């Protein structure tokens, strides 16, 4: 009986998605609408993500245009972005808002890279915990007679191959983001 790695692969995919999301939120000096995803604005008595009350477009590499569908929302969106305190400048005009991404300094780039490496390590730790759970399950299966010793070691080898592939993917994502930050 071969061990079913479906749950482990799902945990790895979840870690990969989390890392991808976290890396997209790291500011690189280039404008990205993902930065605004976590900001909510007061709209008609409830909190809504900015994308639900306005269209978001890229004007140039360091500027985002936020065009509210209801022009009375301009002030609320401006306040929400300012309150978020994520280091962006906001300017209102007749068509909506412009969100400016300041140029990153060398020191700030290094800080962002440290954060990036921390996020990468968090993803690896999550994967290691899932791997340890699978190894414990394999030991228990062998102890209970569900699998043989050979099957246990083969499953551990297969598990390690999945882990190595996931680590390579994580490293690739982090290296790409680091290159983006440094440029």
C-alpha cells in the first residue's frame, strides 16, 4: 500500500499561496494594486475593500489611479489609505485619487529583503511541521502493521522529494522578488 500524500500536497500548496500573497504585498518601489487589497473603506455604513467601491488601474510604474464609482467616496478612500500608514502618498483630483509609491532607499530595500527572507522561512517552517506530521503518521502506520519498513522508507523518500521541489519553488519565488526589490 503506497502512502497517500494528498493532504501534505494540499498543505504545501497552501503554504505556496500564502507566500505568494505575502510577497505580493511587499513594496518594491513599483506600484501594485495588491497593496490596496488589505485596506477597507467605510462605504454606506459598512467596511468594504477599495476594489469593491472603485476601479483600480496603473497609471505608470509608481502611480495607481483609484476611480470611485460614487464620487462622494473620494474622501473616505483617501482617509482609509492614509490611515493604513503603508508609506504611500495620496492625491485627490477631479477623476478620483492618485496613489504614489515613493522611491525605495538602499536602507529600506535591505529592510524589505529581510522581511522577505522572514516570510520565506515562515513558509518553510509550516511545510516542515506538515512533513513531521506525515513522518509521525508513517511511523504509526509501520508500528500498527499498516505498512512495511520498506514502504515506510520509500514513503519518506517520496515525501522528501516533494519537500525539495516545494523548497526550490519557494526559493525561486523569493529570488524573483528579491531581484525585483534590488532593481
